[in-house]
C-alpha cells in the first residue's frame, strides 16, 4: 500500500435492518407535497379510508379537494363516480382491490393533479386522460406489461410516474412510446422482481427523464443492467436510485457499474435496501472514483466482508469528483467492526459526509483531521457520547479545519458545558445540532464566537435554557424542550437573533413587550397559544416568516386582528394548521372561515355607532315624554314610592289612633264653588267624611275653638291654596294651628292642594311660614286635563284611606322643586 494511504478501523456497530423500501415510498413523499399543493382548506379534505364502503359516496361536497378512499372494497371505478367534484385535486384509492377503471370516470374532475391507485388488482394500465395531472402512482398492481396506453400522451404536465407489477417481468422497446413528448422527470419502475428482459432503447425514449428509481433485481443478467445505464445516458439523467439491486444470495463477480465512467451527466447515485460484499464494494468504488458522480448514497444496506482484509482500496492517483457521501442505515453481517483501508487524501473535494444509523460509538481520528475540505458532517442516529466523539487517543490539535455544520442529533450526549468548551477546537464551526439527546444544563457554557446556530430540540431543558446560550447565536432551535413561558428578559441578550424555533412546547402567551429587532423567522407552533395580538408583532419589525399553527385558538374578538388584518403571506402553514378550539360551537372550524364582524370586535366602532343611536333614542323618548306630560306622571310615581316607604314606619304610631273626620278642609270662601262642586262631592261620594267649616262648625263656639277642634279630630287637613287663600286671615289661623298639631302629634297630617298658580309677588309676608313649610311638604296640583284629574283624585283618596277605624298612612305627594314659582325664595 502507498505510504500516503491510511489504515483506518472504522468502528461501526450493528443496527436492526430497516425494512426494504419500495418505489411507492417515493410516491408517498410526492403525495405529501401534493397535499400542500392541492388543499387550501380543511373543509375540502375528506378521508373515507377504512370505512368498508363498496363505491364512491354520491353525497360528497363539491368543495372536496382531497379524497382518500383507500382500504375499502371498491373493485371498479366507472360512470359518474366523481360527478360534481370539479375541485377534486388529490385522489387516493390504494388497497381497494380495484380491478377496472373506466376511461371516462375522470371526466368530471378537470382539476385532478395527483392520483394514487397503487396496491390494487389492475390487470391493465388504465386508459385515462387528465391534462392537469402531475403525479400518478400505479405501483404494485397486477398488469403483465409496462406498455402505456396512447392516452398518456395527453399527460403534458405529468412530473412523476410510478409503475410496478410483480407480474411484469420485462420491459419492451415500445412500452414508453406514449411518454416520448411528455414532461416526466421522475420515473419509479419495478416491483422488486427479477427482470427477465430489458430491450435496449426502451427508457431512452423518455427524453425528459432526469431521475430514475429502479426497484428490480439483475443478478446474473448484468448485460441488461448495462443496457439500461446506456439508455439513461441518452436521456441525460442526473439522479439514479437502485432499490434491492442485488438479492442476498447474489455473488456479484462482474462489473455492472462500469458504464458510470462514461456517463457525463450523472451526478447522484443511491444504492438502497441491498446486500453489498466487500469484494463488490472495491470494484464499485473504483468506478465511482472514475465517474463524474458528485453524490453517493448507501441507504439501509447490509455489508458483508467476504475478504480477509475487509474493504481494501488501493491508492488513487487522481482526485475524485465526489463532494457528498452518505451512509444512512448500515447493518454489519458479521456482527463485528468492519475494516476499511483507504486513502483519505483522495477525498480532497469531499464537503458533505453522513454516517447515520450505523451504530457508531467512536469517531475515527483520521475522519477528524484528514478531510481538509469537509464542511458538513452528519453523525446523527448513532451511539456517540462525549468520550466517543472526542476520543482520548486522538490528537485534537487540528480538528475539522473547514467544518461549518455538525449534526450530533439522536445520540447519547449529555453535558452541554463540556460540548461548549470542545467546540472551540473547531475554528470554522457555525452550526451545531444536539437535538434528540440527553442534554443537561450542568454548568456555565462558553461558546466560540463563530458558532451562530444551535439546535437543542427534544431535550428536557426548561425555561432556564436561555441563560446557557451565547449572545452571538443567530439561529436557535428549542423545539420540545419543556419551555412553558418566554419573557423579554430571556431574549434581551440575543441582539443578532434572526431565527427562533419554539415549536411543541407549552407556551401559553407571547409577551406583548417582546422585542427582537433582528428576528426574521419565528416558529411557535404546537404550543398552547390562544390568540396573537397586534402588540406582540410590533416588537418584531423585520419578521418575514411566522409559523404558529397547531395552537388551540379561541375564535372570538381576541383573534379578530390576526384573522382579518394580519399579513397571511408571513405564515408558513396557513391556513391548514389553523383551527378553532373554543368556544365549543366553533371547535374544528378552520380559522380562515371564522368571520367575526368588525362592529362586534372594534370598541371604537361600537362607540361611534352607539352614540348617535343613543342620542336619537334619547331625543325620541324625550319628545314622547314631553308630549305625554311625562314629568307630571313621574312626580306622582316618585311620591307614591316615597310615601309607601314612609307609611310603613308610621303605621305603628297611628295604628291605634282614630278620628272623627278623614279631613278638615281649609279654603277661602271665594274658592267655595270648586270645593262644593268638585272636592266635597267626589271625596264624600267615595265614602270619606269631611269637616267643612260652613257646615260642621258648632254654632255659638269661638271660631278659633272650632278650628282647633276640627283640626284635632281630623286625620288630615286639606289646604286649598289659591290667591284668595293667602289673602284670608282665617285661613292663616287654620294653617297655624294645623302646623303646630303636625309638629306635636302627626307630622304628615298636612295636605296642600294647589288650585291655581300663585305669583310670588302676591304672597304676603305673613305667609313666609307657608313657603318654609312647603319646602318640607308635598302638594297636589289641580290639573285641567280630565285624564290627569283621575290621577289627582286617586292620589288624594289614598292619603285619606282608613281601615278598621284606624288610619293607615299612605301619603301621596310630590316633592316641591325650586322651579315652581310658588316656592321661589323670598327673603
């Protein structure tokens, strides 16, 4: 071996063999992307899989965009099965036992772009025509030939086509004639069977073909395989993926990949789910060295060392073109560490290296130092720890001189402080992925200044994690790290932060004072956030991407601004991942379909509308109130309420008192007409006994004695006030005695009836006491309106009511206001 070559014992443990991949796995990836392509609203998604239906339901909404009828018992699709589904874009009918598809069944689905009818019992490739179709999956059916119907010529927009049948064991020259002028760029072909024939030139007719995923076995028939490679060279294909190319029992002694050396357009080659011996590996790698390949991948392979020296590759005299090498899932057949002897100096252009799912627990020293151009190293999904990665026997003086990105995800690292110190050895390291480990916050961390991106996702770290991060970080991923809240003080130090990922935590609120001026991207989906306010985004002036779906949004006015005014072009997952969680009546409703009214949510608008409405209503009520003498009726009602309350307090005092008369009437002789024709007849007609001086004074007694006796033997004293009353001397006496009696015995025994307005200038000075008294008493005003007179008499009668010969007090009067001329101050 050349002195420049280096013997390296790459320590790779054993892992469980991953199940073989099929071409339809690629189709699934395409379909997932197609879901995003087709669906604009969750209302358009209809999943009828596993429903045991035997035909397509006729009740489907015409808004259906995505329809999954997989895993049912539907043997035929014909006629008008999809009638009315003009918006149908994605149809999945896998594992249905389909045997026949009518040529006209998709006449009513002009928008169909993705069709998956894989894993059925189709005996022929269906003769269908869909001008908008982009993805068609026909893998794992029972057709015996790959010959495509002439209708496939109409698939002018078809980008991906998957064909595979265990009954189709050969490819004939004219099978793909229908795709000669099509736009198919990716073809997945085969069902894992051993091909018996491949006619040269078959695939060469697909001029647009850029990627082939081949799921077929060629053991012992490598001549067919070489012809296939030659045809792919004609199409100028750039990417080749060979799945289960060699069965486990195959002894590869030939050189089937020799044509790689003469394929100038090939850039990417993947060997997947296959058995590889060390003997074949040497021959294969020699072809790779001499080919224009840039990317080489081994996915889910089983490696068998059938030579005593393992993989022993002689030194290469020229620099290879490979810039990317991937080992993603390696099972070692011998259950021991393989031996690889090769010159690392040949990989001077290698910039990307991935050893994932290999069971690696110690990183070889030369990998760290002998790859001068390596920029990205992915060691995810292994068994590495701090001591295995920074292995003590290795010299760490020159570690990955140009390494920019390092992924240690899904390993067994634990000490964040130790890792932060060791990263200083990597002078060019910019990005570090420590997700899915067992990281602990075990001490202060000192990160190198050039490290700007750190991922700690899926480690149980908590809210204090921010204190262990560098202020130089520009991109931070803290997905699913147990964070329950974020505060402005946590992010103040990160002035350079442009990307922050906080997905899948338990954050309930984004603080309104959040201020990260440089932030361009924020992922805070799958948390417990119920609404996004305008104030939150005010502190993120440069935000360009926001992902906040999968949160339990409340469909109320709290979300009004976010739904109606927020720029949805910033949302990466709008509208599919946004649904209402509460209230219950809106649960499950897409947020894009919740339409709150502006009036119900904008307070200023409510005030602007309510104020003029209130003014109009108030004006209307005031006008009606004025027209219907509302003020007068209101006074009466107020007095009624007051007197009922006061009557309860006085009932005990007057319960045992009895009187000869209900009322003594004090009036001027000049008002006797009104008293004789209205007052006395009405009250006595209602059963009240009245004391009238012209009728009931005792002859021969002093007038003063008669006044005193009548006042004291009456429950009330009624004063009929008028301009004549205030000019009468005897009326003044009667008022004087009644007032004293009210003070000493019965304070509410005075009732004033205002027969007519009394000008203030006509009130004699001797009646100043009347003005003072009336300020504390209530009065009844004789109305001219007949309707009001009925209320007047009812109020007056209620003041005089007596039950069981006892006076029950029910004073009804109105409070005298200063605006009434009678009660104007006269000092």
